[in-house]
């Protein structure tokens, strides 16, 4: 749990929008992934994902790299944005396109 809290503090620094209203994290393919949805206009939601290698979260590492991916797609609701964000993040992992 300590590592997840450490990731959450690091990832929260990556939030650029004051309007982030939903987020969750999960592990997949050796990454800790946090997905954020923010309402850019009423009824229009964007989603982004922040990735960090799980291996960087052990006590032997003093620093850990993060990378963020943002979708250009606009969603009509927060639940749709969050679901799509999770699937997009999983696809990036499966295709080896995370970039870390």
C-alpha cells in the first residue's frame, strides 16, 4: 500500500486541470496506471492516463519516471470517459506503446 500512496502523490502532481472529478488506479502489465476524467465543458469529458513502472516503486529506487497519455476523444459522460480511459490504458500496455 505504501507504494500505491507514493504513486498517488506523484501522479497528483501531474494533474493540470482544476476540474478533475474522477480518478482511479489499477495495475496492468508491470505498470501502475491512474486514469483521470475531467469535464472540459458541461457534458463533455476528456480522459488521461498516468503510467509508472511497478519496478520503480520498490524501496531500492529513489526516483520513478511517469508518463502521461491524453485522449483527444470527447465523451458524453464521466462513466463513459473512465471506462474508455481504462481500456485505452490497457491497449497501450498490450501494444507496448506506453513509452517508458
